């Protein structure tokens, strides 16, 4: 098996990032530093080390959907020691080598996927699959139809026009500083700060940005800092094996049916903003319990949370 695929399978890094580790001479096979791409090995018989640490048994693959708060980095670590999405899952007691699939700006909030499966991460983020991502953007002023058409057709960013996007106005608000508009924008590429730069191109800068859907996956009940496991159907949709994938786009659901417990992270220095969304009544039967702390008995024989 190729070495980069082994490192990806073991959750060390995506294949592309694993190639970089190999180039940097940080990978050893049976005590010998490997720097040649395409090298093969057998994890069952060869001793493989990364940065001096031996690979352990292949981890159970996990796929998490996190509602990232504002003020949190969508990286594994940060030189300025700002809180990261990995810190959120670690503080909830989840161990292992997790990393974000894609990115979400420090000042933005909303859904992001984390995993320890490098092959999955590489497939989902590959540009040729054009996975849709939908954002709720609050912008300054009130864009007219001409502005919205420019966003739909594509605007130049770094001398390259953005792909056609789906754009619609959800509502217009009046504030002390003037009018603001809530737009719903769906894009099929992940260029750096793309939605913000698209809004700048029509002179209606973003005030607040929240990602509300990845492909067909949405979960309005996840509060900032909370995360849950993706369902098997959601995983298949993301990798192109089910309805709603880039190859099988169908009607968009208003939400998804998560399974398993929901965890609440407590990011240091991050203050979730905006209203917290709770799950609709009809979805409660399918949702796992949310961890909110221990219970205590009441006089009436019931229980209530501390």
C-alpha cells in the first residue's frame, strides 16, 4: 500500500498532506527515513513512524458535524493560540487525530465537518466534485436585482471569475446604522473568504456570515460549539454515494436526521452569537440525547437538570 494512503487511513493527514510529510523527511519505515513519494509499505509488518511516533492500530473512523462559533479557528492548531475546532471536540472528551474538512473563517460561524479519515476528507474537498455549501449572509445595504444577478453569474476574484451561484434575498432589516439584507448564497467552490469577497465586489460588505448547509446536510438544532456524528446516509451523500451528492442532486431538505449523542464544546474566548436554534418537535424522536450535565430528583418524582 502506498505510504500516503497508509497515513491517511490512520488519520495522520490527508494524502496530499502526507506527501508533504514524506518530502520533509518526517516519516520512517523500519528505522529508515523515507523521502521518496510513491513508497510502499505494509502497516501489518513494517514499523512506520511519523515525527518519531509509531503508528498504532488503525482508528475507528469518525465523521463529525460541528456548529463552529465565531472566534474559533477551523484548523488543528493556531500560532496565536486562539481556540480551534479541534479544541472543541477535545474539551468534550473526544480523543484522536481529528482535522477539519475544508475551512470556515475565524469571524464566520456555522457547520463544518471534522474527521480522522484522510481519504474521506480529500474526496469531499476535491474541487472537481463541486460540493455545494450554503451560507446565510447579512450584508450592509439592500442589493438590487442587478447586484444579485452579478453574484449569480460570477464576479472576478484574483483575476478569476467565481462559478455561478444561487442567490436569493430572505429579508431586509432596518437598523440604527441603516438597512441590512439577509441573503442566502450557495456556492460550489471553496476559495479563501469567497462569500465575503463576492459581497465586497458588489459594494455590500458582509456584516455576519453563517454556513447553514453542506451538500444536503443541515441541522438547525445544533447550537454553537455542539457537534454530533454524521449518519451513514449523510456520509454517503458527501462522498457521492447517495441522494444529494454532486452526482445525485435532489430536493433540499430543511434539515437532517442526526443520530447519536450531541456534545457541547466550551471554546475559550469564543462567544457564540445570535439566536440558538432548537430542533423541531417532529424531529425529536430521531435525535440522540444532548449532554447537559447531571440530573437531580424533584419532589414530584421527576428529575430536572442542574
